[in-house]
C-alpha cells in the first residue's frame, strides 16, 4: 500500500467467524488522522489492487462520516461491503448516499446499539445487520441454549421463538462460548464479529490444550509427500501449540543438541523429517478436536504473521523467521 495513504490513516482489523469456525470476513477499520484531508479514493484503488479474488470478503468500517460518504460513493460493488451505523443515518448527507449505493449494487451492513434493529424505513437499503444483544437478550439466548441442551438438542419451535438471535445476521460482543454456539449452530447466524477467546480458554484452565488433529495429519501428509522445507515450516507454524511443543522438544535435554533451537526452520533442518514424523505420530495420540479453539489458533497465527511483516529485518530473513 502506498506510504502516502498509510501516513494519513489508522487501520484496524477484526475477524468474522462462521459456523465452521473459519474466517468468513475481515472487518477493516479506516480512521483518518485528525486534521488530515484523507484521499479515500486512493485507498480504494490500492485495496482493489491488493485484495485479490481469492481473499475472504471485506467489510469496510469508519467512524468518520466524511470518509463514509466517500466509501458509499466510490467503493466498487465487488470490492467490499460497507458498514453504516444508525448514528450515521441521522446525518442528512448520508441517507441519500446509502440509497444510491444500494441502487448501484453496493452491499451495505447496518449497525446499531445493543438490543436495537434497523428501522423499517431503512431496512430495504441493507443486505444484512450487525447486531449486538442487550444484557437481557443475551441472558434469554443463553437460557434458550441451555434448555435445548437439557432437552437433548431436540428442535423446538417454542425454543426457537424464544431466542432473540436472528438467522442470517452478524452478531458482535458475544463473550460466552455457549452463546456463540447457540448463535452459529442453532440459530444460523451468518457470523460472529470477534470470538469469546477468554471464555473458551477458561474451559481449559484445569487441563492442557492439545494441538489440532487436522494440523498433525496435514504435517504427516506433507512429510510423506516429500514436501519442501518451506512447506513443512509453514504447516508447523499454522498450529501454535504444535509449534510450541516442537521447540520444547527440539531443545529438550534428551536430544542432547549442542546448540539452542530458536526458530522452526532451524529445528526442522537439525532434526530431519524422519525424526519429526516420529514425534508427530506420538503427538497424534494427544490431539484436541474442540472446534471453538480454531478461531483462537487462527488469530494467534495471523498476529504473528503481521509482526513478521512489520519487522524491518532488512536482509535478515532468519530474524523474520524467528519472529
């Protein structure tokens, strides 16, 4: 992205998770620095160049009504969806732009305060809503989920009607793993913005979190297929707990190596694929299949990749690998 654009805007991101616990969309926040005339069109052109067809969908968000107006006027329909808050709709300059954007095929997402819904007068302009449950609604949803579990997860029209969670919509601020499962698995919500990481991890406060069985199986297949060193390193780095255990194993006294192993690639080269495969098959008896851990793993890996990209390592590729 052009440095001139980056100098004038703060970028934030948050991931949206679907029922498969995979990334369904990326919310990208755009907030220009105070006192700066921000070129939204330039940024959109750059995003169009960088955000390829194989990338996950993009949801653009901003707290600036000036930038929002530009996004509604200039965003190509195939590039991203635009988030519009209820507060922004009170601006007389925004409402007609929302209608024109919808007419030219731009997908819009409404966002409001907890417990509120999009007004009927504006509903036709939005393809989806980003909703927050009020405290009372969250308690009702949690009670409904627990009642359904108590009844053996049997479908019940009475229980379905009791839940405040609407199918096909996005929900944010879900801090409980039971409520998250209720939204995605029982009420068919489209996605969750953010993930209840703290509550998911608290469920393991009396036990160890094991690596993903799928990650172990993919690594074994890659070794059997004579995968490249880069591929083995990449696969190993996709599972944080497996990477952590691998580095501990590589530095264990039992191996008796003469030097410390500081990076995954170094460990792969020193130990060799045969010994790594033997170790992986041992790990395969201690796997974890909890799907709610997948967003935690994915977010950790993504943060690590961001750090590696932000590091000004110059020609020091080994330093970037260590990070």
